[in-house]
C-alpha cells in the first residue's frame, strides 16, 4: 500500500505574507480554518506543519489568497499617488497600536489584552475579530471605489533609529517600571532595571527593531536583570524601602514577594500583563505544562492569604490598581541613549586597554626570556672515607711501602692473569 504525496505548501514566510496581503489577522485566518490562533502562528513560524485534511484546506486557502492578490495587482485603476517611503522601523506609539502578530501592545498601566482574549488559544476557538469580510462576500457586493493613498505625514514617515527608540521608550517604559516594581517590590531597582534593559536594547537596536514584539524583548531583559541573584549583594538594595501606604496594597505586595521568583514572574505575565500561556512559557523559558503548574501554585498561594483574589479577574484588577498607585517615573529617552553610549565607550576603551597591556606583557616576556637551555647545577654531596688532601711533603712508611709494591708488580703481560701465592 503506497501513501499519496502530501499537498505542497509555500514556505512559512510566504504563508504569512499571503495572509497580510489579504488584510487578515491570525485570529481571522484561524476562524476560517477552524483552529486556534496559536496553531496558525505555529504554521507561519515553521514550528509545525498541518497534516491531512487541515493541510489540504490550508493549501487551498493559500492558493485562493495568492490568486486574489494576483488579481488585485492586475486590475487597472486610477493613477495612484506616489507611495510613501517605506518605514524601516515600526514602533507602537499609542495604546491602540498592534504588533506584527495581530496582538495589542502593552498599555501604559498593565494589561495588554483582556483576559477573555488571551485565553482564546486554550478555549474552543477564538471569535473572529472585526476586520475585512471574506473574499466571497466582497465579490457578491458592489465593488468599492479605490481610496487614494494618503500623503506621507510626519507620523508615518520614516523614523531615524533614535526617534524610533524614543517612541518605543515613551510607550513602554512607564508600564515596564510598574510591572518591575510588582516583581521586585523596590522602586529604585525597578527604574534601574528598565533603564538597563533599554540600554541593552539600544546596543542591539537592529535586532530589536526587527523583532515582532519590541516591548516584550525589553520586558524580558528588564525582568532578567531585576531577578538576578547578584542584586542581593548590592549595598543599596539591602535596606528595605517604605511599603505602600494602603494596608491592602501592602498585604498584596508582601504576598507577591513571598512567592518564588519563577512563580511570581509567571503570575505577573499571565494575570498582570495579560499574556497567553504559550507566550508566558516562551518568555520564562519553560515548557507550557511547567508554566501552568507555576501559575496554579502562585494563585493558590495568593488565595490562601487573600481569599477575595481567588478570582483571576479580581486579581488582575488588583494588580493594576497596585501598580497604578505608585508614582514611578522613568528617565528621559535621550538620557537612556546617552547612558548606553557611554557604557559602550567605556567597555570599548577597557577592552582596548586590556589588549594593549596583554601585548606589552607578551613583548616584555619575549624580550627577557632566555634563548637557550641552561641545565641547573646539581648540589654537592659529602663523600665519607676519603682522607683529606694534605700539603706536599715526605711520605710515610706505609706510603713508601705501597709505592714500592706498585712499582715491583707487572703492569702488563699475560703474567698478570695468572694468580700467584704470596
């Protein structure tokens, strides 16, 4: 019995490009396929590949999207105005912007998405978001008139790297400082962690600018720095900071700080920021079952001390309120950029100085090192039984007898080999 060959599919990047060309989000495509949005994301990232009937339906849908895109390009239309220059860096500058994956960006306080939307991957299926109608419904109705392309404005024009970084910082820094405060309970450490994370982001700006979630990239760096075990050895962080004034906020913060750091981070990302379980597992570098267990244990620990927080919705609201009550301000974007550049210059100069010192030490060693091997002088040993050397003088009777005996004996010849009796 032979197996029929699988239906060919375009590469993962081509799948995503076809979906974006058709102005469809991952949730809308998942609704049309009857799968979860996380499944579509896995297909487009290349982590998994559909099989069986899902593969055939997915291939057919991609072929339809490709034909529609070809038809739109071939359709004649009015002379379009010149297109604006492509924006090399896409940065969210408002609460209503979205990242490349179709998810809303982090808000200025805490939650990025409502709790019902972030659990769409675990439910029966996400509801389709409001967006463009399917191709069949668009063809049945009257054809809309083409809308001329608007002229490029300063908001949509190409941004320089510094402007894009400043926009990302002004959008994400306030929320990240509040989140890091909930993670550590220290205001100064929260501000320092966020500033250091943005400095690292500025050092790796080409990578961050092309990332699908720049705020998530910076958030992961800030959390790692804030939860570093080396922080406990710093003198400035050994003294406790004043707790929140409200008793309820103080109890909630103390309860969070009693959790293990991995559980605390998981609870903050899922119930505070609003990430889904797969996104939380990916950011904490853990498997999805392990992340789910951490979340359950963290919720149980919080509910044991605060019974009213057993409901995830109430816990989400209380975390947002606790983060909003603290007046935490971040530094200005130019200050962070200049700090990153100064740090990079210091490290560069330190590396150059170390290299020069290493070269000088090597040259001095080569200059002063011996060119040949000199064996060491062995230490002297004392020989016993040998009479001490005396000054020249008359021989004793024993020495005279010995000398005469040596002279009388034969020095060579076969006679020396014959033993004689004396």
